[in-house]
C-alpha cells in the first residue's frame, strides 16, 4: 500500500468516529533502534481540531517533521530493486539469524522469521542486515 492510500485510510478512520476519537502513542525505540515518532498523519490534523491530555513537546514535533523529510529524501527512486529477495537468510546484530518471508515495497520493510523468535518481525528495509551464505551457521 502506498503512502497516499495509507493516508486515505487514516482519514477514513478518523472521519468515521461518531462520538470521539482517542489517539495514543508510545515512547521509546523500534526494533531497528529508530526513535518512535508521532504519526505523520496526526501531524496533518490542525491543532485547533485536537485536544491533548498532554501536549506533544515542540522539539518532538520538529524532530518528527525533520525525520519525515530526511527519510523521504534518502530513498532513491529505484530503492525497491535493492531489497533482498524473499527466502534470503540474513543476520541482524541483535535479533540473530533469520529468513526473509516477505517484502513490502510500499512501506519499505521486510518481514523476517528469526530463528530464535516464535513470531515474524517487521523491520525497516534500511536496517542493517547481513545476507548469509548457505554454508554459514551461527555458533
């Protein structure tokens, strides 16, 4: 799903709320070590339409907007061709060895089933993964 389709779905969800809409966010970091930012779609809503229980820190909003601009600028037009193919064995510095089970070119991410985890994880395509040769095994 492309960014515009994702934006459209977010808009539909927000406009269908009948009595109220509650949005929340989580602080911290993602599996790939990237900070968690507020949704780019929430930032598109005018402040006059939002009521905060705790306002977003101005620095966080500024950093989020900068992150959105940087991430869009970093992706070359043909970046999807550089994704590793499904079935590739890879190594992640924290999560260990795993197999790519799916790629999402619209969102720029992999779904990977790591050997030591019971469920697959989705990671940004920009995360550092080392492709493994078939003969390589982790000791």
